[in-house]
């Protein structure tokens, strides 16, 4: 059984999915590809300092380096390319975290049927 780690970029309340570069933290879930189950793992805080000379998305990317998938509302093209080069799958989705995860599972269950 292989567990993947999904990092979800979230807004302060933890309820809604946030833009990758400005999120303060990620909620990390363990995802079991065998039975499509997702369970809470931990929270990763992204050490943002909001100084004008730093790329905030780099801190987001660095903080999720041990994850396999990231779900965020939006992500810039440079950040997306960098994250994908780290072997992390990027999914852009907006809405409530639980609904976004439900949609992710639905896509995963049906991806073999899509040609």
C-alpha cells in the first residue's frame, strides 16, 4: 500500500482553498491510492516574511517538498513549473477544502475510465 501526501493550500480559517503563493499554511493529508481514503496528517506552516525582495511562492514550494500532490486555488506559471520539477503534481481547484478533496477522489476513481 502506497500512501501519497496531499498538501492543500488554505486560507486563515482552514475552510477554503487558497492561492499557492500567498497561503500561510498547508493542511497535509495522507491519501491511500488502493482504497481512495484520505486522512489528516499534519499542518505545514509556510515561513512567509512578505519582504518585497523575496518570492513568496518559493517558501510555499520549499515547505511542501515532501508531498506528492498540491491542491491550490491558483498558482503562477513559474511557481507551477518549479513545483512540478520537484515531482509534485499541481491541481488548481477553488472552494471548500472538503469539497475539493471529494472532487479529487472522484477524479482519481474515474481516471482509468477517461481516455
